């Protein structure tokens, strides 16, 4: 895990959280309390499941990646808390 300096120098402004078992994906702003630069919610059980985060420098890149997921991913969109766009 990187230091705060590493996070601050990171140019990723948007993150996509992918939930394969639920065929769901959400785009978040990096500073969203649910994202925290791809670390997820504080005190959240990270477990060993297949859920993962992918960082992007632009909303368009995150959206394009989300749209390229397996067509069975039907529940996709943006976080309703931070509403990136």
C-alpha cells in the first residue's frame, strides 16, 4: 500500500468498482467516501472475493471501460453519492 504522497501524486480522478458476482459496476470520483482512491469504504471487510477497483484519469475512460465489461453486466452506472460525470 502506498503512502499518502503516492496517492496525492496519482493522477487517477475516477475509479470503477466492479462486482462480478452481482454483474454490477459503479464509477466513483476518487475522493468519494465510498471509493477513497480505490481503497473502498473505511472499515469495510475487504474479504477475498472477486470485487475490484480500476483507476482512470478521466470519466470518459472509466465509462468506456465499464461499457466494455461482459454484456451480462446489466446494473452499471455512476455512484449516487458523488455523482461523477
